[in-house]
C-alpha cells in the first residue's frame, strides 16, 4: 500500500507514513456488490406466457381473415362468397355479381350451375333442360380481385364483397 499524500510505499499494518508522518487511513476492501439477477424460472415463465399470447393473437387474426376465405390457399375456398364485376373504368358494378357457394354451385352470368378448379382453371358447368355448356377461364387472385381470362384474351375483373373497393 502507498501513502495517499506523498506516495511512499508503506509497510503493511503501518499507522503513520514514514515519509510525511500523516496518519494512514486503513483501506477497507469491499467486495463487489452482488448484481441483481432475475430468477431463471420467472424469466422462462414470462417468455412462455408472451409466446402463448402472441400465438393466440395470430390465430385470432387468421380466423378473422379466413371467414371470407381471404387467406386460404385452396382456390375453391377463396372463391366462396359474392363477387362483383369491375367495369373498364375501375368502378364496381353491383348489378353484375356472381355468388360461389361452398358446395360447388354458383349463381351468376344470368344462370346457375356448378364450378370447380381443374388444373389451375376455373370451370363453369351450365345445365339446361335439353343441353349443357362448359366454360373455362384461366384465373388469378390479385389482392381482393379475381381476374378471369377468356380464351379470346378478354379479361373480367371481380372484387369480393366485404373488401375495400
């Protein structure tokens, strides 16, 4: 240990400095204070509770969106609901709609019939008393829109009811 006034080296246990004569204050060595540690069990429980809450929130969000089939990967499930035709100027024509039902039937185009998705194409089947007719569209979902591509290159755009227009 050294004198804090003159810097001379002191003998262990000295009460006065032999260089300047001033009293030596005993230096008390203090151990480092213990750091506050959370108990690992409490941290684990807290993290589990947070994870469960986050999973529940995600499930609720998926459930809300999935009521309309908006996030379903199955195209037949995404089709279920009422779709309105979008005119060339981008406005929605509420008089021109098609309703797809979960049992594979539809009402629209002034008729009713059945529909299915086959090899990425939307197939409509109309049945009349003496004949039947099948119409096939290539199709694509783009956001809240259903794009139907006709063989001649024309495109019909439909927006699903309950989405922002």
